């Protein structure tokens, strides 16, 4: 069913592209109602417009907090044009219909980003706008509602095509978008209050987001996917793509895994190579090129087709090294011009600048069957003061630094996880096995395959305790001299005795790092 538009109420914080819609409204002789800054903008553009207080006969009050919250406005939006009782009531009150609502809200999100002034933030919580939008969206059978300037073009085409009318299908789609807009806006407000009050787990938690873009497909080609942003600056994610194909779901999944590790390390130049959301190589070194070479050497087979993430600027020398292997994505804190020239030789290689990426959230969400699990992000490694040195041989201060590096990397490997390191570089990683013993075998097998000379005196990190001594015996037999693990098993004594018998060093952290 098509619905004629005779009058429109326009109240927009973002006035961009307003002229385009006004031209069409004028052409089809649609009466315009507005107020405040929008009213002034419409008049300046040269269009006729009635001020809301003139329309309602009620002057706005409370510094503008009350202006559209008026029965004449909401009755004009909400009445059913096919309900005779509604028609009689409207005629009795001499109220007229409002057929089109174009509203975007006070810039609450922008205000939160740019100001810490609580009073200013509160004043930018829109009340009248969402109320009108919800009313129009509820009454979509009679009213058209637009909440996004990106829909102006669609509205213009709809009005032109239907001679000043809109179709029911269009109104229904816009209604769905409108309820999404109000829900998202309210979620931003709710989350701000929770953050201010330091309430991590409120009685009702809203997970929301604005779609950044559709992705080529999901984990597999038969799955659809999109990426959403759920922080206040929802226009970007802080990743600037310089070159290459569009990013896929799997690309983003690997990117975020790489960024998690980079954000956890200190200022030392660090390279992370990710494959299927697991690190296959991590290295920290004062020399950025050595950092890359060592990370790659950890598992060059798995690195093929993975992503490279660096917390430093990539230069020509590193670019040459990267181009020797097929990678899907390269992330770095900027690239010099020569590096870009070299990397762009591979036209499909995604080159991404992460200089502006900032961690926005400290919570982890896992969805299942429409419900979700919510937890703190695992930002802890261990407290150095609470480390337990349980073997006769104790690590040196230098060794403790690498113990910290190894245990930190282990935190990001899928459980069960075993990480072998030597000189602040991984040399073998066993990930995602149901058996910890199998993870030990895989990690040592990887090290023997690619870094056999570095197994002697290597450090082994385990994300959880060893339930039996078989795992550490596998590590000891490979050449490992230091093992760091949380402890807490009923067989800790047996495990420690096996370590002492082999004359190796063992450190207990008391901190478990399951990563499923």
C-alpha cells in the first residue's frame, strides 16, 4: 500500500546532504516542520519551513529539552489513517498528520569521544528524537521514517518513482532500520553509564554494533559475514588498508589475534606471524629485521598464507624478506615509501597501517545459540613477586625476563598450549590439543624440524598445569632446561621431582591461561 506524504518533520544533528532531500520535498509540495538548528539551516538554504513551536502552539522550554514532546507531534505521527476513531479524535483536536520523519540524534557518541564534561555528555542524550523515531517506526503502515542520511537517496528515488508516495515495503525496511538506530543509540548511553559506574556485568548487557562493511564471506565461502564496530567512534576500527583485496572474516580473525599479542608486549620491536588465529612465530629483538627473521624461522611451513603483524615501521630490507613468502596480510606501524613499493608488487597482498589502532574494550564475548558468554579480557601474565621457584636450580634475572616472554606468548595460543622459546623467539608451538602431552610432542617436533640447534637450553611455557610427569619428560628429553607453568595439580610434587631429577629449572606462576 502506497502512502501519500503531505508533511514532513525534519530534525537532524548531522545536516550533511540536507539540500538534496529538501529539493524533492519542495517539488512534491510537501510541508516541512522543523526547529532549532535544523530550522535555521532549512531557511538558509532557501526553503519554506514551519517552526515546531508555531506548529504546536507551544514554545519550547527547559533549554530545549522539551520541544517535540507534544501531543500534536506524536498524535500526528501515531494515528492510524484507517481507524475512524483516530480520525475523529484528530479532527476534534484539529491536529494534522505528519507523514515523514527525518531525524538523526544528538551526537552523544562524538561528545563522549571529545569531552569528559559529564554535564555536556548528559545534555547530548537525545530524548525527543528517539521518541519521534520510535513512534514513526511503530506506525510504519502510515508513516515513513529516515534515521540515516545514507537513506536519503533511497527516499528520493521512492518519492519520485511513486509520485510523492512511499511503498509499504520501503516504510517497513526503514522502520526496521529506525528501531536498530534507537536501540544502538540507547546501548551507547547504557554502556557509558556502566563504564562510569565501573559495572562490568550489569543485569542487562547490551552487545551492539554499527556495520562497518560486508565481508566477502565467512569462515567458509557458503557463510555470509560482516564486521561491526561497537565503540563510540564507530566510523572506523583503526586499521588503514593501503593495498590489496578486501579483508575476509578469516583475515580479521587472524589480524585481531596478532594485535592482541602485539598489545601485550613492551616497546621492543616484535613480529608476530599468525595462522588460523594461532601464533606460529613470535620474536622480540632490538633489531626489527632479526625480529621478523626469527619469527618466520619458528615455523616457516605454517607461516605460508598467514599474516605478519609488527609493532614497528617496516623498511625496505624487511619488505624484501616478507616478499619471499606468500602472506595474506601485513600489519605494521607505518611503512616507508620503499617498503610500500616493494610490497605492492604483490597486488593482492593486504597492507595495513595499525598506527591508529587502540584497544577499546576489556571484555570478551562468545556467542552461542543467540545467547552469549561474557568475561574479562585476560590481561594478566603473572606477578613476579609471587613466582614460585620450586626446583633446586633457580633461574637468573635474565632468564626470568624470557620466562615472562614465553608465558605471555603461551597465553594467546589455543589450549592446550605449549610454547618453546630461545632468546625471546619462539622455536616450537603446540596448540589446541585435547592432550597436553600431545601439545608437548608437537612443540618439540616443530623445534626439531626447524630449529634443532636452539632446543638446548630452551624455555618451555605451559598455559595450565601438567596433570602427569609425562609431558615435562618429553620436554626435558628434547633439551628444555626451564619450564614455566601455573602449577596446581594434585601431582605437582611428582612433576617437580621429575624436574629436579633432570636438573632443570621450574617456575610456578599460579596463573592459568586457557584460551579456547
